[in-house]
């Protein structure tokens, strides 16, 4: 078996086996709550490739994108400011520790009070949850700039904006990306919850409607869609990360030898 | 020789004082803003009223039951996730074939958001603790598993060959080589899992209605008891802080022997 | 060109006062190559950092080209021992060499030839688009040297730059730095713990005492200007000079504690 073929087999083997097992185990199912996989897949096609795509799925993703982007900007800006100033950091640390320990979903009822159940609330929920990992990881990344690198910049008189760009941000970028990844997971959770909890449209809302209306195969298909979305977003993130942090993966690979 | 890390703060006493100032400033802001009419009191009651509601809650049995429920769900879910994560992580990590065969499945299942399972568990288990527990275990498990896999992969090849050349058997190697190398990663995984577990616990209680603080918050919100709702949010924040402190303390204790506490592997 | 007078540095912390540098006074003429040697822990690095403006002295003065040093002075470049940490891992070799010039807002048309020349001078023209961590230790240190060359400094400070490379690479780098010095005519202050290296490279060797550091002795190296690893090190005068330095260092070590 050639190396490529072997690798391909390993990638596909277990998932294929699991899917096949699921298919056959559920094939003759008469359990109302556990329909056959074939029905779920059929429902998937019917449900999600019609108007729902534009009416529910895309707006949900758009809100996620907007909230996530805002959280990145706010988190990195505040994080850099806090990370660079030891006094600011010491002052804000207990407050931040507390605010970040509040589980983000808990803010949904609060934000519903403040902003109703429209788009604003949903985006605010996502921002308020995603900003913390980005902020805290940015602070860590900025704090841990290498001392020799900082001295080099000082002795070559690289200051101000140039120093911020070339030294601080890039040095902190691996840590910032870690925060961004955690923020993405939280963002997806919040996107779904804000719609499940109280909403009139959106992906989460639609799935909950199916659940309440006992449209079980459609519900399962929704769950499947959420899973696929999670995976797809994760892949996109990985691709972007590899471009931005190519140097970092390289240096770690070398160090590990 | 060099400056080391940039941005040292100075004497610890000064830092504590600054931190306290920050906390007090924050509380003062939350007290004055509603009173001054900057923020509508309906949405954001002043701190004093929140604290009063909190004290009132603390006198009720219902509150403590909910707190205990949340704590129990969190701890149970976390424990299951950690045990399963470590066991599977070491098992899979130790065998290259298993690693390679499961890699694609893990990479696929891991990013699936737990909340996607909410409709499923509601339909299958109803509004009970079990539903939330499924969410918690599912989310926390992956955090632990991935970190442990990284830990096992991080074994120094030179150390491994030394162990082999001294003819250490499989179990001896696990005990003296695999476990100590993977332990810091496992602790990182526990820390991440603890935080995720709390989030999912509260989420489950909030959305599904399992017993716990989350459900109390939902109830307070629908009945318009705003100060009570904020008081409960405050409590969940404190629970979160407590959970963080506990896991960080455990990490420090368990890793006291370790020369360096590793940074999170960006996963 | 470089004047150090009465330099004193006391470190205060953790309940201990450490007088690292006691009273250092010496001068380096324009365009000279001076080596500084001393026993381990004698504050050589402290001295260098004070001259580079990275560390404020407790008392005394440092002047570079007649101007007192209060921060990293203009026209001065430093090459650190830890080349791995002093080069930016996210920039390619060429970009690393270019960075101080970019930060000084030199237009690209002027930058590019300087960078190309500097890389050619250290023999790394082929490695311009590699990342530093893809190169060996010796090559990384050459990149750091190229960066200093491109900066066109009037004073070059080197802090045990070859301590972390293997002996054969060190020999090559020693010859490289001498040729660079001769071509550019910079004033070079070279700190090292390697006595042979100090005598081989320098026109003068300044020997330091143990902490609190003072200048114990100065020695003029009257070897011919054209130096070569084989013949120069075999020269009886070389052996004499190195013996004198060695004896002085031993005395300094013995006088400590």
C-alpha cells in the first residue's frame, strides 16, 4: 500500500465505519425520537436548501461574523493597552477576572432586558462573550514579549507605532490567535443560544421550533447542520491561522527536533 | 542578563492596592450610573439594590438548592470528562496507529458546538440534570482529550530512547515517562474544561430548564425581578471565579515539581 | 569616540545590594577595535548595556561621539549573544536586516542596496528569503551582524556574540568580524570571556577585575593587522600576550571573594 493511499485510508476509515454503523443501526428504527439516518439526510436536503438558507442561516452567520469581528477589535485594542501598562493591568485585573468568569450565556437575559430580542441583542451577546478570551490572551501575549527582542528594538531605536506593529503585535500574535480560537467556539455557542432562548428568526430559533413542533427528522438535520457549521468555521480558522502564523509553526517544528 | 519579560509591575502591595481600587471603582460606577440616570434603572439597578437582593436570596432555601445543583452538575460533568479524556488520551496517544486513525474523527467531532445537542437532549431526556450533563461532558471532554494528546506527543524522543535502552517495560514507561510529560498538559486541559463545563452547565440550566442557577436566572427574568436576576448573575460570576481559583490551585499543587508550567498549546 | 568615566552600577533588590560595576574608566578611539575580557560574573554585560543606553548607571558617565548617553544613542548598534532571540522569527532574513532602516524611514531605493551589501558582506546573499530559525546558529548570528552593518553605525557593540556557537563557526565569525571592521571603519567594542579571542581580534584588550568591576589592566596588542587563525595564533608574541591576559584574569579571579 503506498504511503498516500495508507494515509487516505486512515483519515476515512473510522468516520466511514461510524457513519455506516449509524445508518444500519437506525435503519429499521421505529423510535419516534431516533429516526433512521436516511430520513435525517433526506430532511436535511429538504429543509436547509430552500428559502431557509437566506432567511435564517445566513443572517445568523452574519450576526456571528459581525459580533466576532467587533470582539476582536475591542479585545485586541484594550488588550494591548492593558498589556503595555503594568499599572492599568494591576488596576483592572480583579475586575476583568470577575467579568470573564461570568458564563456568557447568563448575559442573554440581561441583554434581552436592555436590547429586546432583535439583531442588536444577538450581536451584543456575541460581542460580550467573545471579547474576554481575546482580551485576556492579548494581555498575556503582550506581556510576554521576549526581553532580548525588546532590547534589540530599543537599541535600534525602533519606537512608537513601528514598535507596536513590528514587535508587540506580531510577538503577541500566537497568543492572540489562541484567544481568537476560544472566542470562535464561544461565539458559535452564543449565536445559537441567543436564538434559542428568545428570538423570532435565525438558525437556533428554527431548530427549537422543530423541536417544539416535534418535527424530529428536521430537528436532527438542524443539529447536523450546526455540527457541520462548527467544523466548517474551524477549518476556515485553521487556514487563516496557518497563513498568519506560518512562522510560528515553523519555529516550533524546528525547536521540537 | 537581559530585561526578561517586559512590563514588570513592581511591589506586590502596590498591585493589590491598585486592584482593589479597580474593583471599588467598578462597583461605584455601577452604583452611580443608574442613580444619575445615565442608564435606565429598569435595566440596570444600582449596586446597592443588587446586593440587597443578593442578601435576600441568601436567606432562601431555594437559592442554596439551586447553587448546590449547579455545583453538582459542574463537578460531575467535569469529573467524567477528565477521567474519560485522560484515559482515552493516554491510550490513543500511546499508539501511533490509533492516533492516526482517530485524528480525522476527533478533528471533526471536536468543533461541533455542544449547544447543537440541546434540542436532541431535550427530546431524549427532558428538562432534567441528565440533559445538561450530556452537554457539559461533551464539551469538556474534548478540551481534556486534545491537551492530553498533545502532552503524550510532546515526549522527548531522547528521553524515550533512554527509557528503551534501559529496558523499561510498557507500564514503567507510562509511569515514569508518559505520565509526567503529559501531566502539565492534562492540567491545562482540566483548567480549560472546568471553565467550559461551567459555561455549559449554566447554559443548560438557562435554556433547557434543568435545576440550577441558570434556571433561577431565567425565572427571574421572565417574572421581571430585575435586581434578583442581577444578583444571581453576580453569584454565577463568583462561582466562576471560585472555579478558576480551585483549578488553578490544583494545577499549582500538582505541578509543584515541574520546572515550568507550560503555556496552553494553541489548539 | 567612546568614553566611559567612573561608571558605577548597583543593583538593589530582594533585600540585597549588589555592586556589579565599581568604577570603570576607559576610552576607545575612533575606529578602534577594543576587546573587553574579565572573569565570569564581572559585570561585562552590565557595562555593555550601560554604554548601549539600555541600562541607566547608578553614577558615572558614558559618552558616545561626545554626547552623553541617556538612552539608546544614535549611530550605535548592538549584537547580542542570543541570536535566536534577537532576530524576529516572523520576518525573513532580508526583512530582519531591513527593519531598523524601515523604522528610520529610509526610502526603499536606499534601503535595498544597503541590505544587499550587508548580506553579501556576511556571505548570506542566498539566504535572504529564509526565516532565521531555518538557519544554523552561526548563520543566524551573521544575520544579526548584517543587520548591524546595514544600519551603518559609528559604534558597534558586541556582547559575547560567538559564545553560543561551535568552535569552527566561531573561528569563521571572528575572521568575518575583523574584515567587516576593516571595511567599515567602525569603532568596535567587543566583550568576551574567551581570552584567545580577545587577543586575536583586538587592537587593545581591557581586562576587568571581579565585581565590583574596575579596569584591572589594559594591554596593547601589537600583532600585525593582517590576522589569520593559523599563523597569528602560532605567533610567539600571541602566546606571550595571551599569557599576560590569562595571568591578569587569574589574579582578578583570585582577588574576588
